[in-house]
C-alpha cells in the first residue's frame, strides 16, 4: 500500500490506495457542455516510481492527437512542479481521438517516469476515470491485476488497439490439450483482465487478426473466430494447406497485411511457404476478413528469423545450411530473392528493422548450441556481403524476439535459455549487450508491443511486466 493524493476538480482528499498515486482533473468540452474526466496514475507499488533518485521534479501531461491526414500533433495540457497539490489539465475537444501521455522529468530535464493511455476518443471518457500506468524509464514494472494463469510459451497479440490477447501455450504442471484453447484478455484501458475471456474453437499454432475477427490456424485447418460476437466459421484456402504454415510467426506490414512465415517454425520440416492475408484486398468475396495468397521463399528454412522492412518487403534470415543467409520477398511480389550473404544455419534468432536498409538479428543458436550473435545486415549490399557483428549475449537464447524503438534506438532482445526456459532481456547497441533485470522470474515468456507502446512480457508467471525506454 502507498499513500496517495487524489485531486479531482480542485478538491484534495487524503487516501491510501494500492498503486494509485494521483488523480488529475481534465475538462472535456462538448458542443454545449463541459464535462469532467479524472486521470488515475497507476504504478508498480514496489518500484519507487516517484520517489527513487533521480526523482521527477516536473510532471507534464500531453494529449497526442490524431489528425485527419493520418498524422499526429502534441498538445501540452499541463506542466507542473512536482510534487503538487493540484494539476489543472485544461481541456480537450470530445470529438478528438488520441493518446494521453504522462512525463516525469528530473532536475536536468531527463525523462525518468513515463506512461501512456491506449488510443481513445476523449469524448468516451467524459465524466469518467481513466487509468494510466506510469513507470520508471529503462526498466521493467509489473502491471496491476495479474492474469489467472501463468502459462508458458503463450501466443500474444494486440486486439482492437486496447487488449492484449494471450492464447495457446501450456502449463508444465498438468499438460492438458484443452487448456491451450482458453484465453486471457488484458484491458489496457481498465488496467485489468476481462472477467470472462472466450475459449477458442481451435487452438492456434498461428494467429492473424482483422479487427476483432481472428484467423486461428493449426495443422488440421483454419477457423474464423470473432472476439466481439463469438462468431465461428470454417476457412478453406484456395490452394495449399494451413499445415504448410501453422506454427509460423505472423509478420505485419505497414498497410496491415499479415504474413504467416513457415520458415520461422522450430519443429517439423524446413519450408519455403508464406501465407499472406490481406484485409485491404476485397477482390474475393469468399474471404471477408482478408484475401489469402501464397508467397514462396527462395530457400526452405527451419528456425529462421523474419521481419518486415518498410518500403522493401519481407526479410527472412538463417535457418538453412545452404543457399543465401538472407533473402527478401519484395513488397507486391510473391517470390524470395537471395541476397549475397553466406548461408546461415543459426536457428531461433529474432529480427527487426533498424531502418529502410538495415536489419538487426539477435539471439538464436548455432548448430553447436552457442550464441548466434548480435549482427546487422545491410539490405543494399550488392556483393561479398557479411553481417556486421555487435557484442554478443552472455546467455544464449532461443525463441528470440527483437524490438526497436520508433527512433531506431532502444533496441531489445527477449528470449529464453535452452535448458531451463528462464527468460532474459538485453538492451543492445553497437558497443554492448546489457541485461535488463525483470521484476520476477519468467519461464518461456513471450513479448509484444502493448496498446500503450511499451514492450510487455508474459509467460511462466501470472503477472505482465512492462518496459518503456
């Protein structure tokens, strides 16, 4: 428990609340009336969010508003010396959509505390309370209200820009096939799991999403499932089989098309197949939730890394003892083109776009079980190419995932030890790989970018952890 200060419409009330530090007052202006909304700042109770040195001395609250041309603009609602007895956050037009952000700055002006809401229409929170999770930057913090299970190796996805979907996975205590069909949905607006998450009609080895409708795929077939209405429908592919890609990672391009890449599977046979699901393609009325089509890599792979590079296409690396180490399926094409890199037999690496010409690979194992290394590949290299090595990881990791901040910095790799399954997180740079401690031990955890833009970690423990750079 922590002592808290509640500020609502200028009235100060003393209170003792777990995780709640302050409520700020915000006016939401409609056509003919002014409503009041309160913002509840929520923290990890034991993280010392506002008290640790360096402590924030200024609190700034912004509205990141979405503009009609697809861009954003930032409006500062409040900039106040901290701690303060009251925060007047001004007003926002209720028709505006966007994100509320909270910044805690220390004496030097550095951001030491940060938090954000999921995307919302501000009019929908008029006369209500919105919770915003804030945390120390550069470290993990535990989100409030843990989930009801601690499954390992879960499938994670973001639903409707608000919920973290947790599905599949397993429990090591009592392996049970029916368990994997259960789900969890964590609501980033309410900061809690929803009370009655659905049980899926098919346990997804791979999943793709079109709005609230999912494609659930396993080796036996595919099924539509609607999270908003429990809709269930069978999916028949025009050719090929879901068994050709089930278990592959799902990669999303800048236009919302999704690619299920069989080459990223770590079990079974090497494959060159990729299933593209394009929700923007309405040319085939038989597929109202995305038109499917097949792509083919130049090299069959197993345990490869894959990512999408804006303006270029699907990049796939490793996972084969022959052929090129890197290949790309250019945007709008259906066949992979080998790049002049030597064969790369590493498996289980993660990949992410650094910029339009470079991809960061990290984690994974060589055939001898050693760390495959942290390395950068140049997609513009024309001949005699080789990856540029960065300092490697002190712990070899499998099932690695790489995350890159929006500014091309704040590079993370998440993965698990091959023998124990214990999950580790490293911050990467060209000069060092530094481990970032988690608040608790996770086993075979997975990570995803949350609806608020943080990297969240879940698996092997019921609590979701959040990292913000």
